[in-house]
C-alpha cells in the first residue's frame, strides 16, 4: 500500500530539490549575461571562463555543460564558444528571469535563513541589478530589495559583499524610481552597518558608493543625509590607497579588466554634483580605474567620457583636501596635465589671474584680448553674453555657451567673503547650492539679509541679472518661508539614544542597534571615529549629558581597557562615568561578555555592574530590539507631540 507523504514531508522535499535547482538556474543565466557582456566588450581571454567552481550547491558539476547548452539551444551556441571567445548572438532576458520564480526563492531564503542559498541568490541579484531599470523594478517588486536589506543585518562576509554591490548597482542603474523605493524601504539606514564594518574594504566601499549615489538625487538627498551613513564616506575613502585597492581587485575575474565606458559614465553626476562625498568617492573610483586602464594602455577612455574635465574642475575649485588630492592623482595616472588651484577670491583677481584661469579652462586663444581690455575679477563676474560677442570677439554661439558654463562653475565655487559681509552666499546655497553663482550680482546690487524681503521678480531680473525665471521664483519662494529658529541661547535638543561601544569588538552590534532604533523613530548618536582629546571630547561628553538614554554595548573584553584606568583616558570609561553622573537611563546590551570582578574596575564606574543587561541575540534581532525598547524612554519628537496634543485638549 502506497503511503501518502505528509504536508511537512512535501515541503521538505520541495526545499531540498526544487529550491537549489531554481536558484542554480537563475545563477547560471545571470553569470552568462555577465560573461557575454565582457566578451563583447574586451574580446577573447582565457581568464573569462565561466566560474563553475563557484556554482551553488544542488546540481552536479557534470550537469553544468548540459544545462548551459540547453539554455542556448537553437542558436548553435555552445559552452566552448564562451571559452574560445567566439562571437554569438545569444540574448538573455533578465526581465524574464526576474519573473521566473525569484520571489519564491527570496521568500524561502528569508524564512529558512539558509546560508548557502543566501550566498547564491544575493550573488544573482548583484549581477541582475546592473541590467536595466525595468529589470530592477521587477526585482524590487518580487521582494529582492527586502531580501537584501534583511541580509544586511547578518554576519556572512560573502552575503554582505553581494548585498553591498547589489545595492550600489540598484542605486546606480535602477533609476530614480528604484532610488525612491530604496529610501522608502530605509536602505540608506541599513547601509550604515555595511559602511561601518571593519572586516572587508570592498563591502564598505560599495556601501559608501550606494549612499553617495542616492544623495546625488536632490529629491531624496535630505532623507539620505538624515540616515547618518553619508558621514562615513570621506573618512573611509581618505584611509584607502588607490593603488593597493586596484591590486586587491586584480585577483577578481569580474574586476581585473576594469569598468566599461558606460559604467564609468555613471560616476560623472557624482564628480559634477554639489556633495563633497560624491566627488571624493568618484575621484577615488577613477584613480582605481586609471591604475587598471594604464596597464592596458587605454587611458583615452577617460577623455572620451568627459571625466578629465570634471577632475580638473575639482582640482581647480574644490576646497576638500581628500577629493582634490585624489583628483590630482587620477589625472597624473591618466597622463593628463594637472591644473593649478584657483585663488577663490575671484572678485579680487588681477588680469594675470584671469589669464591663468582662461588657460586652465581651455580658452587660451582669448587671453590676449582679455589682457588688452584689462579684464579683472570684478569684470569677469559681471560678464554677459553680449560682452563676449561684441567686445571679446567670441563670434561662435557655442563657444560663448561653453565659456558661460565655465563661468557659472567659477561663480558657484568662488569665495565672496571679502565682498559679502551679510553672507548672502550661504543663504543662496541653502535654497540651492547652484544659486551661489548669483551672489556677486545680488551683493553688487545692494541686497542683504535686511532688505531681501522687499525683493520682487523685477529686481532679481534687471538689477541682480538673474535671467532664469524658475530660479527667480525659487529664490522668492524661499524668501517668504519663515526663518529657522535660532539656538544661540540654548543648545539644540539632544539625541534620544547615545550608544557607547568598544570599537574592536562591538562596532557591528553598535551599528545594528543604531539602525534598528533609527528606523523606529529614535535619534541616535554614535561616534564614528574615536578622535583625539580636545573639542571632540567636549562634544562627546555633551552628547552623553543631553541624551535621554544611554545604551552600553558590552561585547567581548569591552571593559578590559577600563581596568587600572585611574586617569580616565579610556573613552568607554569616560562615557560610562558621564552617564552615571548625569543619572541617564542606562541600558546595557550584552554580547559574549563576561562580567568582571567589581574590584578590577575603577571605583567611579563600578555602579555600572549593578544594571541588568539585555542579552543580544543575533538570530532573533527583532525580539531583542523590542525588549530593549521597553527599557527606553520615548523619542523626543513623540513626547513633544503628546505634550502639544494635551495642551490643545486643555484649550
């Protein structure tokens, strides 16, 4: 008599047989697209063989060739074509793959938390998010983004690396719609643990790349800045060496040939944008690519995509040291001339400095005419299209447009402190960073913070020479908004939670706690770098004193450096003593921590041993966080709203 399988047994068979096969099939198609793209771009090379050794478990190796041949059936294409570099017309439909059953796999992968499946599927997503915007939309609709963000809280370095690259690809290639979804699903916050990690530079780099690309979208910039992840970018990039980073990529078949021109073009919005983090990471990226392309003798690609001119602008105008140094290095590695730094006080320029600027922006042909007419910084800032045409001999309209574009860039980066006593430039930059170009015209017309409310459209157009009607409307609209409250007499409200941790063993848990609390509405302070004593020390102590809650991450050996620290030189010791003295709501979170003997600690911090600690469970993070929340005071903004509603009810 045939025995009917139970429902549980059927599910088990499905999990053991169908899931690995489907995951493998999706993986093969994604890898095929990656390899074929590389063949079309670079031509044959023995190193571009399909990486069968890395195939997900679940199908025998002997089946690989048969399956690939089946997938390519009808076109006369075989696996040997890939290995020999023969041209083929096989077209893979990633949009079909995105709908093939990936949603089922993603749900199962999250529910069962299978490590091998997570590695396979996250690797698939890394490649597929780079295909088209439509593919990215289909992937996110099937739960791919939710799965990636779920895996971001894990510990597996392979999965985390795939997640970081996939999120960077989604941000770069997915378009504005996918970027908006990333913000709605709080991807900027979940990128923080990846960018904060100290274990893998590739994970950190791609997490930083993802968040800077998101910040370049003006529509969502404020939400990205609020996440706090953007603050990690510049210190991390400044700590890297482009040559060492390029050498670390040389072992990867996916990266050893560098990026294509179409890939590198996605960096230009970061180079030309207003955020210094974007300029910094894009300049570093181009340094790495220049190191790879110089060995291939293919540095002309940077001139073709317009990256050289963008790098020269950073060297000439950007005041950020890291971005400027990286841009100089990239230009040198590309074999391009490195321009000199421009003196920022343009209004004080002499004719000789105007001449230098003309030479550096490729208008050397007009240097003599500018010199003949004694054009200085003041005249340059007031120059119009009519002046260029009638007085300076620029008869070609496109030449004048190109010159005016360079002049707008100069005006945007110029320092107006000597001619702008009321700091109109900063006010304009708050409206839109590009509006700094109008500073000199407004200041020369007599506009200041006191009379700006009296301006109208006529004043801006004819007196301040702002020709763009939309820009005038934005300035007038910002002018009508109420001014921000002044905090000169009182400190701004402190964070809801201050997280104290030992960097060597507790940084990952601290970063996870930050995100878990942040997505639940808490404002969180976590010092990203333990800096030297001084002003930062005062700021740190003030942050502890003003915080409502103090979470102490007790990871392995977290208090060892406190033992014998009678001079209170250890940061964790100092933070604990400040929290105790300020009577803060202290919540210890314990992870692989052994409580020391009270006598081994300085007397001023021994009371911390009397607090009950909450044991952290990495497998059950949500439940642990819910328990932590029961010990915390409510977020300040929720308390303020509750107080306001009570006052309104009384009225």
